[in-house]
C-alpha cells in the first residue's frame, strides 16, 4: 500500500472565481501582498498499485478539461506515522 | 412517442420532466440501477444533485448502470436531452463537449432568463423559429459553460450551439453566452435552463415546450418517412 495525495486545482487560464474571492478577502484581515490564489481539492488515498494513479486521475478523480493535478506520494498508509513527501508532477 | 426520464439518487426534476414529456407523448421513469431502457424513443437526463454531486457535479452519475445504456443508445443515434445536472452528467460522460464550472458570481442563481434559438437545424429546436426568444427558468450554482478555444471554434463552426442567453442575459459567465450545445451527430443535447419547468401556462411562460415538441416531431415525422 502506498499513501498518495492528489492535488487538484483549476486549469491555468480558466477563470477561478473561488480563488479570486479568497484573494479579495485576505486584505480585509490585514494580509496584504498575496496574489494568484487558487482553490482546489485534496484527495487522499491508499493504493496498491501507484502506477494506476494517473489513470484514476484522468478518468475519475479530475476532469482534465478543466483541472490540473499533481500526485504527491507519501510513504506511509493512513493510520501509521510518517509521511515524507516526494512529488511526481504532471 | 415514448420518452424515458432517468431517476438517480438525488434527482429532483424528474417529475416535472415526466410532466413535460407527457404534454407531447408518453413517458416512463428509468431507474439509475437498471439497464433496461424500456424501448423508449428518447431519453431525458433530468436536473438535481445526482449521487450528491460528490467529487464534481455529474462525476459519479456517469458510472450508473443506466448511463452505459444511455451511451449505447446515443451512439446508435437515439435522442438524449440533458437538463442542468443532466447536462453536467452528459459532459462528464463525454457524450457532450465541454464542462460546467461554478458561476462567476459563485452564487446559486434562480430566475427566468431569455434564450435565443441559434439554429433550428436540430432534433431539439426544429419546432422553433430562428432567433426565437424562449423564456425559461434557470436554477444552478455550476452553470458556466466552458470549452477550450479550439474545441469551441469547431463547435461554433458546425452549428453545435443550439441556444444562447439573449444579449445581456448571460447569468453565469458561460463562454460565448452558450446556454445549450449538442454533439457533432446532433442527437445529444444539453442545456442549463429548465425547459421542463416552462411547459404549463398555470406556472408561467411555456417556452420550454418547444424543445419537447421538437423532439416529438423529429421522432414521429422521422418514423412517418420510413
């Protein structure tokens, strides 16, 4: 079993009103100097065959037409300690 | 003319869709877990929140057993109409081009909109007049139609945009004011507005009836030619 995290965000160039709303809200709390905010999703899963993760991402976990994703591998399955992260990007 | 209206867990507009279909023909419910389309002439994938819209709108519903049959039915040329969540499901299933994104306002929008018929050359708008205005309600949070530029220009070039929001009416930031699109073969159509809520003078304008009437005419007149 491998612990994996799939980070999903709106595809570059597609209007992201959620990110914009957050970006507009931060200065109201005094957090200035923040730009390019994007809001996405985190999917965590334990997988027996990590090689199949890209296919899972393409077919269900994301909609490749509107979303970009990144698969981040963590060492330990859920419930155990640890979890150093190495990244395979897309 | 027999319509089939799909019911997923979380569907909420299937009863109005049945009612709309029955104004022009017969209609039966199709259960999401069944693989039997009961010999219908056309399928309606209705609005709602299929399978809770978990992950992304329409993402899980496309894997329902009934959707495999709907995909085969569509591939064989059968008429498929997707309304609101049904539109989202058909996009996720790859039966229609593009995707639906959150409204630019990030708000749930519920109001009447004016639509313009872009082409009458389709089984879904054949009973309309060119540039006819249809007054139909919308109610959605995720209705901003999007397709990549190259795909979009192909769709525009081949007349796959059947309905647009009238000038100044675009409620959700949809690209090119698109309210509804069909596939290349022109037998699958999806739109965000709800024609099934606009078929009875008792509850307001009846602009939605033209969509169902077009489908009926396409099927029965087509059959008459055989």
